[in-house]
C-alpha cells in the first residue's frame, strides 16, 4: 500500500551556508523557482545568493523564501527598446532645466516608495520591513543602489538594484509622475552600456518588462553569465548626461530645440 507524501521545503538555519545550487534545484517541488527557506538577510548571505542566481522574495507573515526562476527574465542592455511616445517624453526630460538623474542620494526613500507603490493585481507588497532594513544595510556596504528621477529638487520616481561585481539585478521601481520610473530604467541601461555591462536581471516575466526588450533565458545560461560577471570589478555608480548617447535612439537629441518644461 502506497502512501502519498507531500514535498517538503528545504530549510536553512541562519548559521548554515546555502547548499550547492544543484542540490537545491532537485528540491524545487513546492513552486516553480522556489529553492529553499530560512537563513537570514545579512549582507554576506544576500551577496552569496545573488552571485548564485538566487534572490529572496516573500510576503509579510512568511519565512524568508529563496528563488531562482527557470527561465529567467533578462534585459540585454543593447536590446533596450523605447516606444515613440516614451522617446519624446525622455528627450523632453533630458532638455528641461531642473530635471536630473542621480544615483544613491536617497536610497532609503526610493526603497520605501517602491514598497508603498500599488501593484496591479496585488494587494500587498513583498518589500516588507525586514527586506527594507536588509537592503538599506546592503546599500551601506555599496552593493545595493538607487537610480533616482528628480524634477525641481523633488524625487518623482526611481528604482533600486543590486550590483555584485558587474552582475546587475533589478529589484523594484516606483513613480509619482508619468514615466518617471521608466526614465530611471533608461538611465540605468545607459550607465550599464557605458560600463560595458551587457545585461540587467529582471527576475520574472512581465508584459511591462517585455515591452522594453527583456526576454527569457535558461537559468543555466543566466547563472553562468552571473558567475563570470561577479568576478569583475564593480563600476563607480553615478550618472553623467553624456551617457544618454549610449541609447542609440536618443543620439539625435543634441540637435533638437530646447524643451521649455517637463511637467
């Protein structure tokens, strides 16, 4: 007589390292991409996770859950696409006095704004207080970064990401003005191209990310790329307006007449 058994989730104590990724993959039974639970959100733990193609994602009341989707959604920076309407909006932003892109001047404000932003089809957020505290600490270690869209000294949108060496992992975006988060993403892509960084991890497939040219790739290929990139020296994350020229569709903007206002 056979007895049905439910799959069990692999648990890690805070004092234990992650097992080898291959060991975890054979236990990927509870949900697609879910590898294990437990451990902690220390900077050392987070860096090790990202370097091995894993990331934490859990809701309030859940344990820490570690994921590695297969396939993985990735934006190749040279494949970045912008619509004609967004191109017009971005060129207007570039030309308007008082409109700026900044890196890492208000990281805590950015991540908290991402946590409080409404999501289509979701009533809560996975950026719970424990995650906010962990990524603020990761920012203090120079691993987590923010890209910020400013208009007349007001933060109107942005995103935050993780950078381990030259492996870049996008996390979340927010906006308070139309297209402000998209502008931050365009600035991140332009900066990555300037530093010869070929891809930005987008984690999971969404129509919004696909509209920018992100595509799914096998997890094994993504993990190999990450392993190669984490060994390279991290860039100095800042922004200069000249970086906009790295986005080919923006190259002609230098000859356009100045914009009078962005708002």
